[in-house]
């Protein structure tokens, strides 16, 4: 086994970086979920608006 004194330091640094990356990925997943839910709500509202516009369009007279 290597007796490089800096090896422990490098391994510890890599472990810390791995933990930091995991935390960032968790934050990204949470943001992605939040944005997905928000977009779903926007899509639902737009579907409702589209339905209302279709109803209004049906009530309007045909162009001459």
C-alpha cells in the first residue's frame, strides 16, 4: 500500500466533493419536481382557457 501522506487528504477531499455533489443533485431534483408541478398547473389552466375560447368561438356568428 502506498504511504503517500497526501493520499488521505486527497481521499477526504474527494469524499467531501462527493457529498457536495449529492447535496446539489438533491436540490436539483427538488427544483425539477417543483417546476414540473408548476408546469402541470399552468397546463391545466391553459386547457381551461382553451375550452372557454372554444365555447365563445361556437357562440360567435360565422364570418360572411
